[in-house]
C-alpha cells in the first residue's frame, strides 16, 4: 500500500482491526522550532510527554539538543540516539543507582532535587563531585493549570531557603526550577511563580545561575483554547528581567505537551453503541488516559468516505475496551448522530501523554503505527486545516464542556 495521506485514506485502505497510532513528526518539528525561535533561553524537551523515537528525532531535527529526562530508560533512550544531547535529570527523587549511572555512565551533570536528603544522595553517589549543576525545585501554585503538579514536589518557605544555601555550597552551578502545572491556561501563572521564586532566592541571599520555568505550555483542546503562546513568552521574559537577584543567569524551559501534542492522533473503532454510549477499542488504560482521568476532551473526526448524508452532531460518552468501569470518558464528544458499530473515529492531539501512558491491561495496548504528513486537527502553530466541519466539531465539543 502507498503511504496514506490522511487518517481517512488509511482507514478506507486498511480497515484496521487494532487502534492506529498516527504520528506526525512534522508537527513536533514545527512546534520545537517555534520554541527555539521564540523562547529567549534554552529549550529542554520533556521526554516523558512522548518518548517515541520519531518524536525524539523530530525535535532533534528542529535543533533541540537539551532533554529533560526523568529515569534511566529515558536517559538511555536519548543518550544512545544523540551523541551530542545534553541531559538534565529533572526528577526530584531518584534511586541511588540511577544517580550513579547517570553521572558515571552517561555523563549527566544536571540533577534536580527538592530536599536535603536528595541533595546528600546526589553528592554521595557522585563521590562528592564538584562539577554538578544542582537545580532546586521550588513549590509554586498550580491554580492556573488544568493538570496541577503542585501536590508532590517542590520545596517552600524556610526549608527552600535553607536548601538553596546548602546546594549553593556544593554546586558548580545552582539553578531553581518550578512547574506551574500542565496545560496552563493563563500566562500570568509564570509571573506569579517567578515572583514566588524570586522571593525565596532573595531570602536565601545566594547567586543563582539558572532559572528553569519548567513545562506547562498548552495545546488547543476543545473547551480549552489558550491565549497565543507569544503571551506566555512575554510574561516569562518580563518576569525574568524583573528578578532583582539574578546576574547573568540562564533561562531554561522544559516543554512536553506543547512540543508533541499535535504530533499524535489515534484512530479508534466503535465496537458497540448503546444509546449515547460508544464502546471503543482503546480508552482510559490506553491513549485516552487523560480523557478518562482528567476529563480532557480531544477533538474528534468521524472517518467516513465523503459523499454520505450529513447528520446533526450529538453528544456521546465513551467506554474503553477493558473490564474496569473507570475505563470511561465522559466528554462529551460530539459526533454524527448515526455513528455506529464499525465506524472509525480519529482523536486528535493525543501526541502528548497519549501513547506514552498506554498500558497492556486486559491484554489490550497493541497499536498499528502510521506516519502522516497532513495537518493536526487543531494547532497552536498555524498547522490546522480548519475546514468548516472540523472546526464545528471542535466548537460543539467546547460548548458541551
Ligand atoms: C519536571 C517536569 N518538567 C516538564 C514537564 C512537562 O510538562 P508539560 O508537558 O506540561 O509541558 C513535566 C511534566 O510532568 C515535569 O514533571
């Protein structure tokens, strides 16, 4: 078969039995290039969002050389692929083995931490190394983000002040990092976070070499249309310039979602319809994890041959293929009212935290992979096709949220 030009062409030609994971490397490359062109500092790709080799290759091809990694397998995946990659081990809690292997086997020098004990672990496992870049993760509010990341990591208050002083004494370079939460809908979140961070640095009275504003940059899901990414950059630049305690500090960011969301979609098949419920061949234990557990609504497209009658749109809820009743996606997802068994639906923007979160629970979790060169369903980077019907589907879904 010739390489399909779109999800519809693929479905018509192959009638796939398995769910199809569509990868659009060009979309990841465009997003990465946008960040490299617009972020006034270093861009680290947060590998966890999508570690697929084609995505890694795409962001690398765009010019990204820095990677935010959270585990040994992620380190290995990037280091064996790109000999000139710079790795930042940004998980604030690491095993001793992971620290040792990262430092001695993979040359990692950048480590994140948010506690005294983790700092001691890093120093001990690197044999008292003096060439470490230690990045202290600070707690900031998660109130502006769709997916909060404030509940688990981040030092605050007087313990943050003490930790900065302690790390300063041991670091070749000292950094601070934070995460405003994923799918951050309000650019001012970065201003508020940077004010908090500036305050702690001031209290600690230390020189900081790196300010890492983390991830959080959004994609355009139905019902979650963010302001343009330029406004996020403006907030960050202005806040960085206003931080009084920094001299010649470097600015970093660690985007995950924004670089890869548009680069993925999934084609799923309806196995059964019961009223307004559709049972699909993938779901909450698969690529639609965030739809089941975070209430995220993906843009959808019913993949039928052109020319049939047009039906009004109707709200559906979705079920995945496993036996667990939490395997359901409330949506609502708007689709043609006559959708039925055997129909294929494409879910857009599953490139971030989609395939990366899929499990093999109940024996599911196998996908066909397809590379496509067409536009994603929605785009923060001007890539979307915006035909009337598609934008209608997105708008209807947004209304139902
Ligand atoms: C430390 C760190 N950096 C970056 C990211 C990427 O965040 P996002 O996908 O929201 O850009 C995450 C996500 O969990 C993270 O934990």
